[in-house]
C-alpha cells in the first residue's frame, strides 16, 4: 500500500511565510535493530569498563535514569569510571591498557596509533590519569554520536540544556537544546480536530519512544536549518523508526516559536491550508510534537523551532 506523505512548513514571524509543499510516495523505512538500546548501552559499560556482567538492581537503576533524562550518557559513564571498583582495577593497569578501555567505552573501537600516542603524552606524569582521559573522551563528537545511536543524550548542562550533534554532509555541529512540554500543544491539535469532527490523535510524549525522540531531533535540526531537508541532505522522513511496511507520515514545522507552545503557533498552522490539512487528516492516528530553543555550547541562542510529526497506524 502506497500512501502519499505530505510535508508542510510554516515560518511564524511578523507575517506568515510558507515554504513550498512537498509530496512524495512512501517508502520502506528503518526500525531500530536493537529492541532495548539503552539497556545495551549500560550493559556494555559493565562489560567494557568493569569487566563483568551487570547486577540487576544496578542495571535497572542506570537504565531508568537514562530513559527519563535524569542523567546523560556522560553522567552514566562517570559513575563507572569514578567507582571504587574501577579504581581498584585501574591501579594494576598499564597506561596503554587504560587508554584502550577509554577507546572501547567512549568510541566503540580500538585505539589508532596517532590517538594512542597523543593520549599517552597527555597522561605521562599527571596524578589523575582517569580525569584527563575522561574529560577528553566524554566530550568527543564520537561519544556524542554513539549516545545518539543508543537514544541517549550525551550531556546535560547544569541549567538543563541537552547536547545534540547535528549531522551535516561533511561533519557534525554541536549544539545545546532546551525543550517545552508538548502536552498542551497536542491538546490544541485535538481541540482543532474536534471542531472539524474528526477523531483525536494519540500523542506520543514518552522520552523512551523513538517517535518522540525523532520529533525532538527534528526540532533541533529545524532550528539550525529550517527545512524539511535535514542538514545531512536526506528528507525529513529518513529517521522514521519503522521497517518493511509503509506508514503514512506528515510534518509541519514552525520557526520563531519562542517559549511554551501557545495559541499563536497553533493559529499559524490552522490558518495555513496545507498545515491545517495535516492536523485534521484522518490518515493519521498518532502525533509527536517537539518545541525547542537551540544555542551554541554555553553560548547565545541560535534559533527555535516547533515540529509536528504525524503518523498513520503502525
């Protein structure tokens, strides 16, 4: 079954400005191959860092905190590397062996000659080799991308901004994002649908849901590059978490959505025929919404964006 995917965007500024409508046939899209990637991430920390299988209570505690964004991937790794258990293990290790563990844990690979030589020079003499290595590896792009592949935020700042690595065709851009609660916006969508006499959409707001995680990523991407074409050059449906069957998909995006979801944003969508059509379409049964502000790491704001991702039944 082929269903058209309609993708619309609106800029909410002083005046309403529309991008071109894009329509294309649906195609098979991927699913997460790992049914529980966060558990896999934590299990690998036990294995690679401590050299043992996880204890159930410890595993469940780390996984629960990562799922809820109470901690970041960096926070979780810190708990392992600064544990008495790892300190005891590291006391009998060579510098080369210590460096190799950091490569394995943070970068998912063995060291290369150049990198190994560099880190050996950095820890030759300092009293706290673990801190030197941890600070270098935990803030690397490779670790940020690894966390993203597991559905984990790599770092959360003290003031609540989450680190994202946005993929471009020629590399990555590191940004920090802060999100609004989407529940009010979803209620506004369903209020509009009720006024049109169509059933309410089921909102996806669970941080562990791949649909909501993708909406958040698309909001960050749209704040950086306002387009249905993602910064890496692929179309906006390329990150949908499905495979082997066709799922109807639509996207509305808005720029200039400062602060919480509000009537101005919803009215902007409603007053635009294409975007309103997405919001009231009976083709869709689910919606994920994300709104965020994006800044350079520790710096000034780059932009803000709201994304509505609509899905047919799956």
